[in-house]
C-alpha cells in the first residue's frame, strides 16, 4: 500500500503559505556582547509526581539588543542527571506559544528510558510572559467566559460583535503591556533559550520541542547552529506559513479530524447509539450545535463552547470516548449534564488559560504579518468555512486580535539550515494541529535532518505517548546522536505504525478527572493501557493551544 509519506514525494506535493522564504540576510542581527550571567541557584520544588524536581529563576534582558536595560525573569525546572557521565542539558518545550514548560522536565525525565534520562539534566522553562516567569501577561481576564456569541456570524451584527471583542482584547493588551509587547516573540524567546544554555554552563544544548516548540527550536538552530548538540522536533509547525496561512491549513485539517471522530462514533453504535452512518452522526452533532445556540447547556455551553470542548479531540483521540458519551447523552437521553462536564474538563478557560492565550496572541501577532483589512479575514474564512465548517470561524476569532494588534509585526527568519548536526523530525500523517506537510517542509529546509513518520496517526505530539517505535527512535537519538536514514525513495527515513484507535468505554468506566498541570487546567481520560496513560499525561502537558 502506498503510504501518505510515499505519495508526497512521488507527487512533489508540499503545502506552503504565501510567505516567501527569506534570505539569510533577513535574519535578526547577532546580539551584542551579553553581560555576565550569574550561576543558577537550584532549590527543591518536588511534586507528588516528580519528587526530584528542582526550580530556579534566570534574569534575562527584556530587549536582548539592550543587555544593560530592563530585566525579566524566566522560571526554570530541572531533573538532575544521575549517571557518572553527563551528556549536558536536555531543554524541553511543550509548545503553544504560551505553554508552561515547568512540569515538562519531570514528565520527559520519567518517560524516557532510565539509562537515557540519567545522562541528562532535563530542563523545563516557562517562556517569557508565561506562568511563573515574570511579568506573566493576562491581557483581558475572562475573555473566554461563557456564553460567547456564536462563532459562526449570523449576519453583519454577529460579525461586528466578534470584531469588537477582538478589538477589545488587542486594545487591553496594548494598554496593559505597551512596554513589553515589542519583545514577546519567537526570536526573543530563542535568545532566552541561549541565555539558559549559558547559565547552565553548557557550550551546547540538546533540545526536544513539541508543536510550536518545533518552530522555536528551528529558529534557535538558525540563530545559533554551533550551539546545537542534538535537536528532536515532534509535530512540526510549517515555517513557510507562519502564522496566517498555517491557521488556514489547520481549519481544513481539524475538520477532517472531526470527521474521523464522527466515523469512529459510527463504528461504536452499539455503545453510543448514534447510528452507523458517519454523515448522519455528523449531522446529529451539528443539530446539537444548533440547539445549543437557542438553549446553552447548563447555561454555559453554546456553539462556541461546544467547539472548544470538541477541539481537543482533534489533538488526541484518547478523549474520544468521553466526548462521544457526552454527545450521546445529549442527543439520545436529552441529558446536558455530561456535555457541561465535558466542557468544564476540556473546553473551559481558567486564569492559566487566559495567560497562555495572552502569550499566544502576543507571539503570533508580533512574529509575522497578518491581514489588517478585516475584509480579507471575512472573505477567507467564509471560503474555508464552506468546505470545513467545524472550527474555521472559532479559529478565526481566536486569532482575530492580530488584525488589530497594537505592535507592528516582524519578518519571520528563514530557518533553512545546513550547519547543524542531524536533526530528528517526528510527525504523524494525520495530525490536525500541525499538518504533515509542515514536517516535510522543515525536513527539506534542514540539511541532513531525518524524518520519522507515524503512518495513519492523528494525534498531535507523538513521542513519549505510548508508541514504542517512535520512542525507540527518540531514545536512540538522545543516547547516541544516531538518526535513521531511508533509501531516498520516499520522504520518510523511517515509518512507524500508528497506535490502535481507542476502545469505547461503558459509562461506569469512562471517568474523567480534572487536574492542574503546571499553571493551566487540563483533562485526562482514565486509560485502559500503558500507551493511553502516556498519551493522556503528554497531551495534558501539551494543552490545546492552536
């Protein structure tokens, strides 16, 4: 059978944004000579899950081009190496932008093979503006409080409400953080990453980044290729589409993944009783959405909140059983309580999510140019919605503050690279948040990189989530620096089979618990297997940033 990885090279297909790849001269200029960095002071900050976790803080310049100016603080965590010989720091990032990475150090150290983890100081950090780093941004508390207007505009009045809400967020952010916003961007965060390396006393660092963390890693590698020891990038942002075109690509991909979920529900008709025809099941979901427009479930779940609740299912299929149960209860039993609980677990925003969203918008709006004419947004999103209705307008409003952002946008750096050691790229073919084409694009842009593909996989974030084949490639790379090499006949250097789909769970077994991971609310689904356990914990840490 021809795999998708094989078809792409055969067809020469590559989805790219309209942004032209910039010449090397467009990269930010080298930073001035930095001031001396004080050694980090580590103290215990153990958690029940990670009793060996340590914490420290690092002061870095707000503006790296003015190292004598104002400082900000970066919050760090560490699981120290235990082997006699250390391979140095392994810095990890869960993505976002806006994701807290402090808990990530404990998870990665616990999830890697013990012999590999023992060789590294595993380092987590909250990027500038996030979580325990200071200042932590919260532009407009309660921006996602329910019930919001329907994400799909119903006429000019509905659209205007959405525009005014986006304008209010951008205005509030500009008023509260005018002195900070010019320096909340990926290049500045990459320079923080190098300050972390220097504070650790390491000539080079090893890096593991997920999702947006892959773009951060690629930017770091372009700025400091000589300081990269090893770099593993999981679920890759397409650097040729940051950020407007990448979000359009997501709209199509999340709609496809939502249809995958509808098809799974149809295959589980014996459990959920929603029918065996995927199209009919999907139609029932949209009828539920329409009913919630008139009567929000529990007074808090309208159409936009419903999309927020089901979007995490596009990131991780381990959530499907609980989402299907809530869907079934609403449609078949006229019971809105499970749907309200699902929203509270998967979709509701707390103060941590408000902080994450503030950084998400600050980084993406600053990183690259967005259309400033709302007519462009209207035309593009109605065109996409006609083909991919699941979350197109929801995603449009999520990003809409960028149309009114109070700080001018930068020009993205060209992340093409022929100076770094072999980079390991890991990508699922059916990932919705970072579609497969992004992994292929970066593989082509980084000379000597190796692409490992999870064929048929639809989850976002694929290593340390229970797939032994992928985890073995990652562990081997971190231990030895060795990457797989293909035969050149396909784009992929190695292919791993996807994990099996989740099994439906009877209502008495499908328990959902909400917990705090780092600074944000996340949800996990009670798993039946070790693979599901790893996947649930990983996706709780990665969150559901777009």
